[in-house]
C-alpha cells in the first residue's frame, strides 16, 4: 500500500489520501471535497421533439466508438476486434488491417478510438482494448499510423499494471486535454465475488498503488506527465489523475467551461454524471448511492463524505450511461453547451441542460429505441449515435420542424451523512 499524502482516515483497511487539486492548471479544479447539490433525474423525462432520425449505416456488430477523419470518413470500432470505416455513407466491407488482437468476451474487446489532435500531420489513431485471457486480462492503450486501409507501426503505449479475471469493467474512454495529454478511464475490474490478492476488485478504486477504478493522464506517447497529482507520491501509480470510480464509459473535455465531465455505471441504480478533477476522489465504493446485485442492499451506508466529490446528476433508476459529449455545433443552436449522454438501458440519449457555469438546469431524452453505445457530434453539427446490437446501426439526428422540448427541472438532494442509510431527500425550494 502506498504512502498517501496527508492521510485523513482509514475505512475498510484502505488509507485515503487528502484530495489534491491544481496539478493540471489547464483544467479547472473544484475545491477539494466541495459540496455539490446532486440533481436527481426524474423517472419520466420529456421526449425531445426537435429531431428527426435517419439510418446512415446498418450491419455493424456491437460497435463501441467512432471518430471522424479530416476527409469526412468515419472510423468505427466493433467490440469483436474490427476497426471499420464509413465513406460517403457506405460501410467498407473490409476492416482496417493492423488492429491488435483483443480479448473479446462479455464487456471486453476493441473499445475506444480517438485521433491525435495533430492527426492531419502525424496520422496517429489511438485505440483502447482488453487484452489477455479470461483468467488474466487488462486494458491497453495503443496507437498506429493510418496509411490507406491499414494501421502501421502499432505500439502499445500503456497497459494496466495488474491483470484481473473476468470480462467486466474495463472503462476505456479517451479524452484529449488542451495541452495534448489524454485522459483514460480504467474500470474497477468487476463486481464481487471477482477479487485479486484476497480483496474484492472494487476496493482497489481507493488504492493508489493500482490503476483500477481510476482516470489516468498520459502524454501522447504513453509516458507520465511529471505534474500529475500523485507523480511524487511514494508507492502510487504516477499516471493516476483521479480515483474512486466504478466504471466510466463516458468521458469528455468541455472546452467552453474548461472542465472534464464523466458518466459511470452504478450496479442496481445509482448511475452518475460527475465532474472529475485532478487529484479528486469520487468515493467508490466507500461512498455510493447504488445497491448490490445479489442482495439489493446498499453497497455503502454512506452517500457522501467530507473530502469526496458528490455526483452532479444521479440516476436512481439505472440508465447505464455510455458515450458523452458537450455539444458546440450550429445545427441545434439551442443545445450549445449542453451535455449528451448515451444510455444502454433507457434506449435514448439524455440531454443535460447546463447554464454557462455548468450548473444543471434540466433533462430531456432523444428517443432512439435501441441500446445506445456512443453518441458524437459530426462535422455537420448533427448528432450521430451507435446502437449496441449484433446487427447495429449508425444513426443521424437532424433538426425537425417541431420546436425543441423544454427540459424537466431536476431536484437537488441533500447528501446523507456518513453512516446514514437514508435515500436522497429533495432540498427545500
């Protein structure tokens, strides 16, 4: 176990470090453990009527992510291990060659794809994927140079330091920051009884000596920036940027507000929209508003603790959030600055209405009717959605003649004190 900076408490045998902020000046950091009025999503979210849906491509197999090339072509990952390309609205029948072999089981496989910020000059494509076997696997980050229909000179830039078993909770979203470093989400490794070295996997989300349950920050070549918040902490993994996460599958940088947003899965309920920060601790699993799959009991008695960051939005009923973006296009001017979060369970895309400071004003749903794995803004300003099916689709959402839907306001909650089992209570007006 590493020596933590300024230890403040011990819970379940895990030493918690004091929150550290300011290690990444280019990204706004909230005060350590500052209280957030968590907004609880309404179970009956209004349907967004201002869009019309079009099918762009069919015949994808469990796609996971997409990225546009400068010429307007679109790269799409398929979880079984293929990188596809869509040109002029047509899916090339031949996958891109040179993709590394992946461990494609359950939630694992070929996952995120992202272009280097200077792709036009260096042609670098970044991929995340699970690698290994059922008994021993881990998340990897690799990059290759796209030349025609092949990735050349593919290199593994990073891999999680310790292997785990099973096929769950790989995380794997990439988000580029303004200084050309990248953030990479790593899941906690799985639900109990999945364990490692005598501890449940999820406990490692609070352990700075392991990558599980973290957001990492890396240079574009996979090396660690020296100003990472735990780079000089004895025993800690220096790549760690934020910790205390379960399984982040939505991660994006907000250029207008200069901050990072993420969405992550609870188990039974308790999905979250978060505003992670350098050195921040989101509390999992010591703080939680979700329940155990096996018993229905709360994962943690505490819903909030001093020094840990509360969620911005709580989905008490699971939506299973996936891809995440901040809209800044011109096709839907009324949406500029709002967040869009895909959903695997509610079969829609959630629009989170934000004010200029990033405070949540309300929520609507862009109805899809299928599991949504990723949502992105295209070069044309339209919304593009990947469904998660064996025979999946790439969908495009354009403005419709009907006007936009007013979002439902989300009530805030007062966090229950440590040790409380009370549900969130709406705050007085």
